[in-house]
C-alpha cells in the first residue's frame, strides 16, 4: 500500500472475512518464493503501482484473472513490512525482524516485479513513467502507493531522533528508539502526539501510550510519569462507542488529554516539545519531556500531487463505493493513497480488495460495477500487554462488528488476534 512497501499500521484484517471464508486461509502449497526482478516491458494488461498491502493483494487477484505474465508491480523497496506489528515492537512485545520479509518473497509467483519508482502518471495516454525515463503502458492501472511520512514538517526533526528519549512507531528507523526511550524513562512528562493531517491508523498514536503506561506500572515507574496525549483533534476517537470506552480507560489510568494541540517543533537537545494551540492560531506552548513519541504529519506521495489522477489535495480520486477512478474508467485506487473517507488501515485494504476485484471483473466485461464498499475499517486498540478493544466501523462512523460480543470491552482474546493471528493471516492469506 505504500511506495516503501509498508502495510498500513492498523492490523485487523476484517476477522469476519477470514472466519466466513475458510478457503481463503489455505496456504499456498508452494510456500514462499522469490519473484524475479525484471527490466520493465513496455506494456502490461494490469500494472500495479506500489508493493505494500494493497498492491500485493491486488496483484495476486489480478494474476488469477489475466495470468501472471500480464501483471507487473512497480515497487522500489527491497523489504516489505507488516507495519501493524510496530505498535508491539515499540512497546517491546515483538521484534522488528518479525515484521519484515523480502519484497520478492511476497510478490505472487510469476508476476513481474519492476524494482523502480514511479515518476509520473499519464492516464490520458494509458502509461506511467519510471526512473531513467522508462515508459510503461497498461490496459488497467491500480494505484496503491500508500501515504508519505513528513517528519521534516516538524522543526527539529528528523535530526532530533539522534538524541535519546524520543521515538516514533511509524518509521522502521525510529520504532526501536521508542522501546529504548520507554525503558530509559526515569521521570517527568511522557508525551504522545497526534498530528494535524490524515494519518494511517488513527488509533496507533494512543496504543503506544497505553503500552507505556502498563510498562511503567510493571516496572514501578508509573508514579514518576505524567502521561500526556496531545492531539490535534477535538475527540479521542472518531466513533463514539469506542471513544467512550477509551475515555474511561484514560480516566482510570490518570492520563491527561490536551485537545487541539499540534506538535510544531522538537528541541531534542533540551528535551522540549513545542505545540500550537489550534483554537488560538499562532499561540504555542512548550513542554519538557522525559519521553516523547511522535506521530508525524502525513500526506499523499509526491508523484500524486498535482497528478491528473488526484483530487486537489493529492489523493487518488476514486468512487467511494466502487474504487474506480472518477474520470478514468480503467484506473483504480486502493488503500492509503486514495481519498476514500474512511480510516487508513490494513483492514480497510482487506475489505476494499474484495470490492475492487469485483469492480475490475465487471469493467473488463464492459459492465457497470455493482458491489459497493461500505467504508469498513478496523483498528485493534491495544490498551495493554494483553488487552485490545476491537474497533470496527463504516463510512458513517457506525460500529460494524464481526463478533456477537460487546467489542468496546478490553479483551485478552482480541489481543492474541492482533499479536499472533493477524500477522499469520496477513502473510499467508491476504497477500496471497
């Protein structure tokens, strides 16, 4: 789903999908294999841009439709990451290596891997341009380029990560620094941030806060920690049912929440974080920190900004029910790079992939798409080392739950699903 081969950072891959369709769970009898890196041919029936969750899932589905040799994936990165695991890596519960696989091993057998970067899209001529001025034409284009992190939009970053006491679960380069900062914490403010932009998995900035609180309780440091969640939003979570449950946990664990606060500068040498008060533009406040977890501003990949396939903000402009492009009928989008008005998660990609598969099937037969995506997304809200609230909801921010239980309650079973079952299903079912 991302131009750097990163799966979205919320992991729940619609449990209902897996439970209702056991056939999908059968692992490939071939197991892992290595895709051949190839020099791009000049034409493919289906061209997929991006080798993250959305791109790999759709290339596997398209292989079954048009044959492996007629599908190519453009992805520069050598490594594919299952990023939902990074919440647990930052909290010390999983190893970073467990989240990684070589890109060649996840690209479906026979599908061509063009290890390059997209530099321009020309949908009027049914082609894209890659590095070294390589032009590749297509009959159908699937855009799955993910979302881009912008640490540099915060003054003092990313260079501030060279200092101790600061980490971020959103980058492979800084997630282990979170665990180090968590272990080294002695006393003072522990600050967790949420930026003033769209983000992938809106729950992730809070998950590491709950894990940190639990860790300090376990290690006897909790009384020395003033835990603060500084969020640019005006609510703790966008779905009331789960927001109410989270506010109870926040109250119970004595966590301070400051709304409408956006991180604008980090003075890592002094351990100071500067926040703008969004209700009073231009007004800032400075907090000392003993630990800082940064969720960076995010935005569409540079190649999509001012592209003919994008809306004014730079997101791929697709129909929210069919995922077909609003202007170019042979172009489709999936995942974080689209303007679908739902949370950007791997669960959303799992749900979108089924709809997009049917949309493309009908378009290939010159028929109108009929299956509709309802905005389903999911976020397993990790609230401790063995507890998860499983949030599942639709476009209207209404719960859309899989299990016949109250999913707003913290549960051990949901934690095991997040930590153990979902990674297994991701590698062995969704991507295949």
